[in-house]
């Protein structure tokens, strides 16, 4: 054996030992991200490459993860968005076979490099398979010493990729189980969040959206309620970097990419988008907004297909990994459970309100039937003492006590009327809206789809509430009688300082109005309140009625019950009259 042969054999043994060490090192961690990085580092060391990357193939033959080695943080930041699978990278996705190149730029599929990207020449790419499926590709460039990658380099890289496939599969299963566990924990906590006692304007959604943010690993989470292609943001949460964006979104209306919402509501399946679907409602097309710098976005419906009650948006930073199939599946589960939890919370709070009203009614009954009667009997007894004394001081004392008892009875009766008045006035605007819709839909062979969002039951003027109910009644009546529709959607949004109503059907539509009296009445109601009214109809496609009005300031205070009094014989100077003769003012 010559010295050259011995040296070559020793080198081969060293490289095989390096391959074994690399295989062992990649199996030392269960986290998928860590395993992918270990595989990339091991491949670079094994074939002496300056730069390395591992691209994970996601949906649509695009790269969902792109792990890099050899780039410093500043270079990564300057390059910007990670590649998605164009050029030579895409060639390996389409044709998963080992590929060696002397110069990347000479290949016909070369796509070029973005600004600030370091120069690269020699190239070695090998597919990474998990079982019989191509999981991704190893990309290795810039052989140390300036030469090309050899046949031996390719053999070692292929062997490492084959061994890493098993480790990657285990790590992926582990990551999926952890992701499912995070989502299930968020679902379990969601019910508690929504059923806990509310504080002020908090409706429990703030905690829910924070849990969705943590479970998904997103940088921005938004729970919203849509109308057409716009979205009212009811709650939002963000990370340290996006917290200001989340705060600014709450209570605002933003636009959605055209068709995103309709497709989501039609299928009920979660969808992933390359770019965020949000845009300022008053921003110019293509303008830069606070969330323009976000990347992959996951959008899930709150409820089953066709329900259309709301959506949850989960956006990640541009350089972050794309959402996994587990995230997509579990976000749909989260959305459905959130819809059910919201319904349960609503029923729970209605039961609590009914219990409180029942207690008030019982207290009023007890005060009237027991306490007042006993006080009245005590007053009569005090009056009867006048027969047994002519002492002026004693008579004054008797009169004073009977007057005090009379005032106490009067105050108790005012309290009784107040308690019963609360029970009688307990119908909220939302319940009145539902009652009007139920009455108007009695003749329909189907139930209209209803969406109420925002603080519907906040105090509003009688003019606004009565006009809103009248418009709903008239609009639903018109749709029921003339549209020949199979679906009718009714949406009422209380958006801060404005109420918005949309009634849409998929009926026959019309090209020209033949009667305007009803519509003119709806327009007049909007005009009197300083609002807007419009009707858009397409023949054969349906009609959409829009009505909106500002919410005037309403002073919320204690309801006062003023008693009318008349002088009557009996104990005391005055007696309150019957409840029927009382008037109330607010």
C-alpha cells in the first residue's frame, strides 16, 4: 500500500466517521426547528460548504420553512423575505434528484439573487425524503477552497439526507403533538374566559384572542365580524413588536381582500394567505399600512360553513415559518369551539340577568305584601293613640311618627315601582331585533341568517332604536314578498359611534324600481337621524340594502320615579296613589 493510497483511505475513514457523527448529532433534539438546523449545520461541515440551507416543502409546492447556515443576522435582515421556491430551488422541488453545479448562474433556471445576498458559485442540492415523500431539499454552496463539490460530497450528502429523514419524521410528529396540545389548551381555557364575570366593556374576547396568539405562534391575532369585504375588529392581540398595531385595530373597520371572506364562509375551512388580507378602509390601494409588514396569514371561520358569524385572523412576520397543516386544522377547531362558547356565554348571561330580575320581582312582592302592610298597620295603631290623650306634646309626637311611617311607605313603593320597572324595561335592543326578525320571517320557508356585532345593547336613543327596528321590519318584509330568495342575511353592527344595517338576499333582484314608497320611508328615517341609505340590486343575483345612522350621546343615569300625591283621610297627611296613576321620567 502506497503512502497516497493510505492517505486516501484515512481521509475516507475520516469522512465516514464525520457522517456517523453527523447522523448522531441530528438525533439529539426532538424539536423540528432544532433538528432542521442541526441537519443543515452537519451537511455544511460534512461536505465543507460555506453556506447551507434546508427548504421544507409546504402546500402548493412552495417552501414553508427555510433554515439557513452561514448568514449573519444583519445579512438575513437586509435580504428580507425568505425564498419561496423559484429558480434552481424550485427545480429541485419539481425534480427531486441530486444536482451539482459548477456555477449557479450558468444554469437556465437560475433566478438570480436579491440585493445584499452574498455571492455563490458552486452548488450541491439533494432531496430529503421522509418515508416515500419528499420533505424538502438540502442546498449547499461555496465549497471551501473555491473548488467544486465532488461525487464523494454528493454521496455523503445523500446518505446524510436519508438518515436525517427518520429523525425529521420523529421531530415533526413531536412538534405536531405539541402544537395540538397548545391549541387544545387554548380551547379548554376559552370557555372559562367567556363565562367569567365581565368587567366593564370586557366581553372575554381579549383573553381568547391572546390565547389564539400564543397557540398559533402568530405575531398578530384579530377576532372580527365581517360585512361584505370589510371586517369590524372586536378584539386583537400582538407581540412586543406588534402590540401597538393590535391596539389600533380594536374598534375599527378594515377591508379584506376581495373574495377571501366569501370563500371562507362558503367552505367553512381555514385558509392560509401569503400576505395579510387587511387594508385600511380609507387607505389608497397599495398604500403602506401598519400591518403591511406582516407575512403569512391564517384565517379561520367562527362556526360551520354558511354561518358567517365571524373570523379569526392570525398573521406572522415575513421571515417566520409558514403555518403547518396542524395549525390550519386546529384553527378551524378553535373557531368552531369559539362560536359555540360565545353562544353558551350569551345564554349563560341571559340566565343570570333573568335570575337577577326574578330576585327583584320577589323583593318587590315581599316589600309590598309584607313590609308595607306591617308598616301600614303600625301607622293605624299610632293614629288610634290620639283617642287616649289630649296632651299637645304627645299628639305632636304621634303625628311625627305617623308622618315618618307614611314617608317610609312612600319610599318603599317608589322602590317597588323601580324594581318592577327594571323588569318591564329589561328587553334589550338585540332581543327586540330578534323578535322583529322572527315576526317578519314567519312566512318564509327558511330562517334568515343573523349577525349582531359590537355593543348592540349599549344605551341608544328611542328614535334610533325605533327607526332601526322599523327598517329591519320593512327590509325583511320586502325581501320576503318580492325577492323569491333562498337565503337572506341580516347584519347589524354597532361600530362605536354608528349603527350599520345590511339586509342582503340572493333573489331575483330588479333592474328598475316600480314602487318607492317603502324605500323612501327608509331613506327618510336615515336622513332624519343624519345617516345614509342605499339599495343595490342586480337582476338575477339579488338585492343588498344598506342603512346606517350615527349614535347620539345618551345620558345614562338612575331612573327616577316621581309619585303623584293627593290628600286623603287616614293616617298621615298624604298617601301615594295607585301605581297606575304614577308617571316616570328619565
